[in-house]
C-alpha cells in the first residue's frame, strides 16, 4: 500500500467515526513520527487531578507505554505484574468508559526488571483497520495484531530475548508493513511483517547488545529511511525491504530515544557506556558533524525552527543549534524525567517521574516555566496532545502502599 492509500484509509476511517485526521495520534511519536503536536491547538496549561479534567479512567495494572488516539478511541497497553497478565485496553475518547480489554499474554513474566521499566512499555499502533502491540513474554518478543473490537487476528514471534533492563520498543507502520525491533544481548532482530497476516517479509539480524529504541521512519537526504540507533552505531535501512542503506559509528551501546532529523542530519543520544548527543550526516557519508556529553538517555528529543531540544534525564531542558551543536541555553526543572517532552508551538509539556507536570515556554532565545501541575505521584509515559486534549497515564500511591494507575483526559473546561 502506497503512502497516499494509507492516508486515504485513515481519512475514510476518521470520517466514519466523526473525527478528523488531525485529531488522531495513531502511533508512538505521532502521525509525523517526530513527537511534535499540532501548534494551533490550545491544551490547558494548568490542571490537577480535579481541575480541567474531562475524564479519568482506571488502568488494569501498570505500563510505561504512551496512549494512542485513533478514530474516537484511546488505546493503551498494560500489565498486571502480580497476576502476570498483559493486555491491550480500549477506551471511549469522549467519556473515558472502557470499551474492551483483550488479554494478549499470561504468565512467563521475568523474575526481575529495572525499576524504571515495566512489562507494558510499548505503545500500540493503529493503521485505521488494525491495532499492533509488542510484548516481551516468556523469554521472547511477540507482535500481536487485533481488530478494532479487540479480537486477535495474528501473533508472530520476533526473536528470543535476554532481559537486561526491560523491553519497550513500539511498532512502526509503513505502507503494507508493521516494522518491529528487539535488540538484546543474545542478538536481536529488526523485522518487517505483513500487516494483514503477520508473515515475515524481511529480517535483519542485530548485534548481541542490549538496546531499546523503537524503529522510526524519517525523510532524510531525499528519501525515506528506517533509522535505528544504538549497538554502537546508527543504522539506516530501506523500510520496504530491510536493505541496509548505510551504517556509521556515532551512537553508544545502549540507546532509548527515537531519533529525529532535519532532513540533513540524524540525531542520536545515549547513556551507556557514555553520555552523548550527536549529529550525523544522513546521506551515508559517515560524517559526524558534532557531539557533546549531555545525558539525554531516555526522553526523546524534538526539532523546531533550526534548533534541537532535549530533556536530560536529570530534569534539564537544553536547546542547541541543530546544524552546529552550539548550546543556546539550559533550563533546570528539578525532577528526574523518563517521559519525552511534547511541544505545542512554543509551549513544552513535560511530566516528571514524580508526577510534577511542567509547562515551559521555550524558544531559541530562552525558556521559562509557566506552570507546575501535580498529577498523581509518578509519570513515566510520554503524554499525547491532540485537539486541545492531553492524554496521560499517571500512577497514584494509595493508602496501604497500593499503586493505582489512571488514564487522564485533560482539557480546558469552561467555568
């Protein structure tokens, strides 16, 4: 299926559900795969557990994957660690009522996982007809497809997986394929699967190294490229075939972030065994244009008006000139971060691990915090902002030490 046909499918599906294409966020990093929200919308800048809340829904178990919004519904992956169940959840976008819950896997949970990880750290992806999700289950990574009512269509094992920290790579949709990755210490795989059947169309064997990014498709150097960072390299592939276009040094062993491009450069960031942010030419020349030692390990970066913005894990928002790497400024928030910042025009929405949801006004000239909103006690998942609404999962520490996760839909409520 060509890109225009994918868009027509989405348009037809959206119109049938009474929504617009612009009001959807169908996969990780949004419709343009760059993490940037529509600048013309006006989400609330001040909110709490009771203020500017359209609805709030309880989540079965926990997870760190972002919600997606597609065709009037919100989809989310979740896992119950105690009962060892992994689900996909579907909510009505207008009311927050849960429409269905589908069990994907049961049992086979790892005995130990990094405290910042979860057993549901991937985001669902939707092509308008199906839903796709990746889970680590019983020592292997599987991709599962559901229809829009939660019925399982197919399930494909991608590769055996040796757990190091966790797993959280999200599926990427491209033409007739869903593209998935599972780097790990036993040697992982990058695969293109047929969206209708789950049949493996192509496979790329990966190095025996732990690594965590999601595959991302970007238009760079005049063509669409499938980019994967980490395993001590930046790798580019032809999305439809898996053919390697180029591969260069310029990344650390372990990366988490989904890279971005300005069309000329590909930007990498990592945190083990060293901290780095770098810019590499996207034409396959291998040229490392610039690099610094900033620790932007988990939150993904974004580009805007010739500048690269990154949230350091320690809670410092940084702005660099994207072509030279010159640092323009640093803005300290004071809380650790796992979620990625989401820009809406000059406003940056950035929730911290402690549940403090910052709103920052950021331009190349400087940054200023304009709001600090407490939402629950923990936020690890990146929020989604569409059509003036913020969708975010937050955890609450209840009396007796119980942890309860909730999905919020925030919007400006007229008084």
